[in-house]
């Protein structure tokens, strides 16, 4: 399992103003998004290239005149990925080990790129709402 947590703070913009941009981003990225509470959402997608199910949980909250976004991302290998890995291990263990390492490296690279795009997008949204990018 792969897990990553990041957060950002945006001053002079409310959670109510930022939340639609958050939901918009994840939906456009192909995640099935559900609203868990007024300012908390979760989403899930499947990356068939590397056999991982990606999930995220994002909370938006306000404190002392600022809005905070707390993002948690996870990746788990799917049953199909496990079967494929087991088949590869049966055929040739070194190939399975290398394939697993490449998949993990590729997911980490994709995850970092997805995070960068998300924070860039939220910076753009917050600037358009009149908030400085913190």
C-alpha cells in the first residue's frame, strides 16, 4: 500500500468558496467522488496500467480566518494485480519483482504529478476568488 498526506492553507477565502473547485478537480481527473459531510469528500479510481486502485479523502475546514485543505491519498493493489503478480512470479520471480518495483515507482510518479496538478489548480481557484496563494 502507498499512502501520502499533504495540506495547504488559503487565507481570505472560505471553505464554501473553495469546495466546488475541489470537487470539480477530482471529478475531471476520473475519480468517483462522494460527499461524506458538508466539507469532506472521498473518491476512488482504478489505474489499469499499473493495477492499482487509487483513493483519496479530502477535508476542507476553516480556522482563524483561513481555509485548510487536508488531502490523503492511498493506492492499493487490486485482486487483478495480485493475480497478475502471482502469475508473473510463477513464470519468473525476478520479472515479478521488477514489475512490482516499476509499478510502485510509476504510481509514485503519477501520484506526485496528480498532487502537483491539484495544488496548482487550487492555487488558481483561490487567486480567482481573491485569496493569496499560500
